[in-house]
């Protein structure tokens, strides 16, 4: 029930990446792929997000075992969150299995312009960018929510400009760019996406107030995989 041009992406369950830490998870991985089969015609990329605590010392062998088992029916992208993975040998490994190296910006507000200058290789014919910001902007010390994410709260002009320039440098060698934003990045994810698109020469209109009101009236789908 989505427009013809609409596409999905999804993420491997934490059971596989965080609990099993990529080890002995064949049954869980098979079950996951079976569950997402109905989305297959519109499912473009599956994200493998590794936990920050998973370093190459503990995860290298498991990753080398997992990559050859990835289904050729889907494209995969992997987000390394431990700096130990930032080595040429892992770039070559992802290139060999056509897995995308995820670019992610999780910098704090006081370091908001640093992420685009980190170790960010291009390993496939598509790019996958996650503008996530810092969860510290979401909760106060008591665990309560700090903000209502309805408008831009803190602009990251220099960061968006740097990300757009980095994307542009690779446009001649990739077929598509997947970019995602979190409310924690600038305070209002839809406008962050719009601002990045504008820098890349694309117009991305936000929903009108009428469209937003109609959407709010519809019940959310309860998807359970």
C-alpha cells in the first residue's frame, strides 16, 4: 500500500548483531530473511549495525564467516562503530562482497563539524549515510525527554555542507545514495533531509499541514518481524 516509487530499507535484528554478535546466528538470520520476503520487490538495502563494543579482535572471524552467506537477492550495508575496523583490509573485504561501508554522523553538538572528515571509504555502487546526532540531545539526567522535535533546534550548516561535498565527489561512481536523518541531528529530521537534498540540487518538499493532519488520523501499521 505504498506509491510505486516507494522503497524500503531495514536493519538486522539486535539478536543477530548485538546478542549473538554475528556468531552462531544462522537460524536467526534465515528466519529474518523469510520474514521480510513480502517486502522483497521494494526492499533495497539491509543495514548491519555492529555494536560499539564489537572490535575486530572479537568480531573479525565472525564477519568473515557471515559475508559469504549474505543473500544475493538483497544489498547490504554495514555500520562499524568501533574505530578498530578503520583499516584497509576491511575496505577490501567489503569491496569483495559488494557490501556498503556506512557513513554515520553521531557527533555531539560541540563537535558537529568533525564527522565528514573521518575514515569514510566508498566500497560499493551506492552510498548509505546516517545523520544520527547524539542521544544526549534527547534525554535529561532523569531520563525524561528534553525536546519536542517539531522544528530545527540547532542547525549543522557546516556539517551538511561537508556531507554534500563528500557525496558529490562520489556521484560519478555510484548509482544511488541513501541518506537518513534522526531528530537528534538538528531537531527535525524531515527538514534535515530537505536541507541536504537542496545542497545536492534536489527539491524535496515537506508534507503540507493538511497532509500531515490526514496522516496523523490514520492508524500506524503494526509490523512485527
